[in-house]
C-alpha cells in the first residue's frame, strides 16, 4: 500500500528557526508546513500521509507539552520530535513517556534532526499501514453472517469440521459450506492465517 508523500509539520514561534528547518527539509526532498503557534497547527487542514511533528516545548498560548496532551486526547497519534533551548530532565521524561520520538536541545546537529524525522516518519508509516490493514479486515468480517462469525470463532479455536457440525447442530456438509464461506469472505488461505486475522480484529476464540 502506498500513501501520499510524507509531510513534516513544524511548530516554533521563532521565524528564523522555522525557515532554517524548512530549508533543511527541502534540501533532502521532504515536504513541510510551519506554524508559529500550537493553535495554528490544530486548525490546519489534515493530510492523509505519513507525517511527524517538530514541536518547540515553549510556545505562546498552548505549550508544546500541552499540545502533545491535546493530540493524545483527540486520538491523533502523530509522532513528535521535541526541540527546546531550555530542556530539563523532568520535561524530557514527561515527553518521552507520552510517546515522543526524540527530545533535542538547541543547538542540535542537522543530522540528528533528520535521523529523528526519518525514525518518526517510519513509525507513522507502519502505524498507518496497520490501521489500513485492520480496517480492511473489519470490512471483510462485517460481511460475515452471524452464523459464519460463530463458525469463524470455532475454526480459530482449532475445532475440526465434525465438531463444528456437532456444536452447530447441523450436518458435516453444512458445516463445511459455512467454513468455506468464512475462508472465502475473509480471504484467508488457511486456518492459521484466519487466526492471525482474528487476533488483529480481537475476535475471541470459543473455549
């Protein structure tokens, strides 16, 4: 699956820092959008592309750490790279515990920032890939009838067709048809693959 080209967001109240970062990102072929305040970033037009956020800790209005909290509360799991001229250990620990990719203290090397950006974009790319995969599996699962969902749970529990027929109170042939429909609709090539799909969808097995 391919997404649109990545975008790096920058939130820093220093115009010189924003310009320097955008120039650096452009030099390595990365798109970027810069904002002077957290509020401006929150009102941006969303992008459906791998992205990350370079975020200054100290900002006018909403601080960098407050913005991180707001994004987490809103379910927006964008990887964040914090930058600060006034880093302290408790602040770093708080940011990293909340999922920040990196915490860089100004002045930092361009390469350190670029390395952190690549790591953050890769993290977001993987997360989006997983979300997309789960959405597709959910779509397939929703196409199953109530009986087929029951059969799926029995199959992933490791139950052979004969026992499935017994549980359902149907003939073995009917159970085979249901099982075949489940495999076809879920696009699973084997019970093991079906089990992996069920795990991603958090479908419970039947003991």
